[in-house]
C-alpha cells in the first residue's frame, strides 16, 4: 500500500476569504471568483453565509448569489449557517450543503453567535438534522479548535467531546478549524489523532489560517495524521477579525504546490490557480498573501506544456 493519497481541497475564498476582507466585492466578481476556481479544478466550494447582511455586508445577497451559481456535474456548494433562521434561509435555496458551526468556548460563542458553547453544539446538531431530513448534506465545523481569542488554550479533550456529540447528529464530515491561526503542527497532529481515535469512521476536514505563518505546516501535519480534506482560499485572501493586520486562509496555490511536490493529488491545476490568483489580486486592487503565484511553479513549465494546459 504505497499509493499516494488524494486530498480534496474545499475552496473557501468566496466565503471565508471575502468575508474577512474590508472591501465589499460585487456579486458579479464573487461569481467570477467561483467560476475561476471551478475552471482550476475546484469541486467543492464554500460560497455563502446565511448571516444578517447588516452585520456582515461582504456576504449580502446569499440567495441571489446561489440562484446564479454555475451548475456543473460534480461541483457542490456549501453555505454557512449559524442558527435556525439561517438554516431556514439556506433550505429555501438550492445550496447543496449546510455548514454548521460549533464553538469551543462560551466567550467566543457568545460574541460570534450569541450562544454558549453548549448551545452552539446543540444548534449545529439541529441544523444537520434539518438538512438531512430535507435531503441536503451538512457538515459541522468546530471553530477555535486549536485556541480561543478570549479564553486562550483549548483542551483537546474538550474538542473530542464536542466532536463526539456533533458526530451523533449525522454530519457528512467534521471539520477542525484553527479560526484564529494559533495552531502548530504538533498540536494539529495530536488533536487529529485523538479525534480519529474517538471517531474512526468520521471523515475529517481541517481549516487553517496563516495568521502566524504556521498554516502550511499545519496542513502537512493534518495530511500526515490522516485528514483527506483541507480548506484554503485562492491567493490566501481573508484575514482574522481578531488580528486586523493578519493574512487569511492558507493559500490554495501554495497548498497545491506543496501537495504536488509530495505526489498528493488534488485535481487542481497549479497554472490555472496562479492565473486566477493574479486576476484576483487585480480585482481586489492589492497584493494577496500567496507566495507561489509570485514565485511561479517549479519546475518551470515549458512553453508548449503551458499552452496546452491553458487551452
Ligand atoms: Zn476561517
């Protein structure tokens, strides 16, 4: 059994990325970003958040966006849902998957969602049950799984206990999210190993922010620990509401470069990602944090090869 693993990349730039950027991007450009990600090979994308548009103007127009999404064979879309009202809104659209969120600390849950940690887990479970009974798919992300901006360190046992409760609701997958980018590869390996031991059948996804430049190391540790789905954003757009000058999600093109070098297949085209990342930087009117789109891939493509992949 020496075959190389496949890793599924969930493109979260259209939601987590754009939500944490100060600029408000037009619906047309949000759709263009989605189109470009699909053209580069993305097959699962987080595109919307069913939150109050007054609170999060970057994500306004979720229903309009979803009505205009390109429908392609094998491409599915995730909409973030934080409460029952959000679930109702989501189920009135054609969104394929509801992404529910459970938080590890009471302070964070209170500030982010107006809930306690316990309530956030219960609501996430209800959202999954409602989605499943409506014939939709649903996942639960455990936010601040590696540290809380208010309460500091989060005990792995607490995350495992939340994951066990979340699993009982029947999500397609549980995600461990380093929402504020404080994780390191050793803790990532430790937590994933503990959750996999507790829930050996449950598919796990990992979500990293590059706030402290440990994002790709964490992604490597997650893959080594058995995770087969990772979130990333084209260009590494986004940020962290708790560290205003911070960078965003791990950049899709940097992640794909790293995985390709390890013979891990992702189904994504690095050249197409680099082209789209340059388009994105132009559209946003600023440099993005991603590095491979500036340095280029290695080995450099020869001209004929480049032509055929761009066609
Ligand atoms: Zn995030």
